[in-house]
């Protein structure tokens, strides 16, 4: 019995401490080092922050270069899929175009009217837009995020909205000197104050880790009101970071209460990083 | 063909190939996610580290694995050091298995891999969810562990072939 325990101890000691000919460090040293790095990376010392920024800068750029073959493969897969769906999507587009002119005129009138009313209330919203390219788009099962090629040198700040065309896709969570990371709406950690229209129900839209979102934190039993109608989800602007009315997604009969995002997060190439100023804010 | 086998360039290239594949996969986060298949993901890096540290640890240094972990954390966007820690735990298990095993056996390795990846994924989930309060999808981790385990025989054949080529070149 004692001999068996001795063998176990010897095997463990040998595994952790013994170095092979070509190994420069023992496993134990590196495990301790990695724990040290985990602890250090969460301390907010300036020196550590600078080192972290440096590491991020170098690795994001290198990863962008290393991802070129994979991105090409992704592009080919996407093109092939789009080619196969061409007829179906063409029919859908035709139906959309029929109503678009009418909606456009209506929208222009409402936008002008809205701006006038906001001016009267001194609630004008100004925005500053920065166009950015998606450097790394890793559809990781753990964290849904993208790395953008604009950072502090372009005045990007944490919390700014990330917009694809007119649709909200996420917000900035990490900023480096020349690049930044945006957390997508589909991530489990993403929580956006939103409003469900036309019923005007205030909710929080949460990511699920998949390509749809869910509704959280509402007292109203809203699900009955979903029957037989299309619900559009907009940002409510309650957090003070985003302006109200940015389209996020829709809930229809077939989606079982799930939010289908308007934007396809796997196809993001260029996005807008937007900051909003409300009323008399400087 | 024999002259090609004796090429010093090929020998050097082959000896560094596991490290090249390791760094290429952490920069790319190689898991076929772009195929957009639901409930499909596997961790190639875990398979790579498990095989090479178990069968031919001289080809994959612990320091390289540590740096690969740091890169993986930055690319994925999780706190730096977590992947390094998990990769090194994987190395500890393989080092232990190597010490207690006289003759390597594929089935035993495969079963050990299942327990090892469940262990390191659990450690990662605990650190992320309980320490850093980052929400993670447990189902995804479970699926990832399952497919990583299932894919081992396929990659074993490829890595074993590569390992034989490296051994042949080195002995030559």
C-alpha cells in the first residue's frame, strides 16, 4: 500500500518537476507563472495595462494575417451558399421593393417631424460616427465578439455602439491604441435595454451564445401579445449609451419568442462605431 | 525521393511542424465554426497538445504551449493566462500518464483524454464563471468536449504519421 503511494508521489513529482532534454522550464514553474499572469491581468496597474495593450496590438495584427486563408475559405462557403439561395432571396427582395418607396416617403416625413419635436423639447441627439473594418471575426463558442481596426487613436471609447448599416450589432468592451473589441448582441454577457414595438414594452435583450437573442427582465406577460403579429425590437436608450430607436431584431410567429437579429454577425466586414450626445451634452 | 528524405530543410521543418501547427491554430482558433453547423465545435489545440506531450514531448516545449495559451486568450478575448493554465494542466496529466505507462496504448490514451478535457474545461468554466463572472454556455463546453474526444482517433492517425516521419528524419 505504502509502495503504491510512493509510486504515485514519484510519478507526480516527476511530472511536475522533471525537465526533458529540450524543455527549458519545468511544468510547475510555468503553471505558477500562468496563475501569476491571471492574477496580474486583473490588477489595474498602469504598467500592466500598457503591457496588456501591447500584447493585444501585436496578437490582433498577427491573428488577422494568420486568419487570411481561413477567411478566404469562409468567403467561398458564404458565396456558394448565397449562390444556391439566389432564386429564393430574389423573390423575397421583389416583395420588399414593392413597399419600399412608399415606406421611404413616410419615413422621411416622420424623421423630419421627430427632429422638429426633439428641438422643441431640447432633446436633440447628435452622433459621431467612426467607420471601422472587422479585423478578426472568430465565431467562438465561448465569447461572441469581433476585433475592429479603430482604437484610442481614433477616439474610440468603451461603451460606444457598433452599427451595421442601420442595425445595432454590439458595443465596444475593450480599446487598444489601434484596435478595439466589440461584444456582439448574441453573446451571453450582452444586455441591451430595449423596447418592443408596437406594444411599447420595455425589456432587456440578452444574448444566448447562439444566433438569436432572448427577452429578460420584464414584469409584463408579453408573450400573449405576440400572437399573429410581428414585433420589432429597438434600443430604448435607457442606459444612456445608445440613442432610442436603433433596430435590433424582430420576433415573429415562427421564432417562438426568440429575437432574430436583423444583422448577420458572421458577415460583418465594415461597421460604424457611434457615440451619441443627448440634449446639451458636450 | 531518398535525397528529399535526407534534406536538412525537411528535417528542420518537420521537427518544428507541431509548434507551427500549434501557433497557427491558436491564431486561427481552428474549429470549423465558419461552417455554421449547429452543435458542432471541437478544440484542435487540446488534441494537438495531448498527443505531442504524450508521445513525443521533445517536439512541443512547455514554454511554447504557455505562449500559445496567452495568444489564444487574447484572440478569444478571455482574461490572459486562463488557456495557458489549462494547457499546462493538460501537459501535467500527459506527463503523469507517460511516467506510469511502460507501453503506450491508444485506447487508454483515448479514455484518459476524455477525463482530461472534462477536467480542463471544468477548470476553465469555474474560473470564467465563478471568478471573473463571465457567463459561458455550459452546453457548448460539453459539446466541444464530446467532439474533441470523438475526433481524437482521426487526428491520432495524422499526428502518428507525422511523428513517425519526424523520428525517421531524426534517426536518419
